[in-house]
C-alpha cells in the first residue's frame, strides 16, 4: 500500500504508472530465463467520512481489474463506485 496525500486520483494513477515503468526497466539477472517481475496497482481516493475498509475495498477492486486485464498495469477506481460512495454495499 502506498499513501499519497493531496495528489488526487489522476496524480496517483500517473505515479503508479511511473512505478510500473521503472520496474519494467530494471535488469534482474537473477531471474531464470522467461521469468519477469510485474507490478499491478489499484488506485482509490479517500472520500470524507468513509471508513478505511470501504477505501481499501475500492482499491482492491481496482487492483483485481488490473490483474484481470493482463497484469503489469494500473487501474483507478470505477466511476460506478464513486457515485455510490459506499463501496458497493
């Protein structure tokens, strides 16, 4: 988990994309041939008054979408959950 205060969703997504790109650029000679390390991230922003569990659930849902979409990518929280503000509950 990375906490990025006062950065907003778009800024956090861009920061995570830079982390993914930096990982891809690393040369890791200790890995066997054909193996790679990837980074997937799910990004969500805190909404005033919500619990930590609701925030983490939205981030986890975004992370799951990133992994399903092929890994090594960043997904922001969905607009549907943003409008509800309750983590889909």
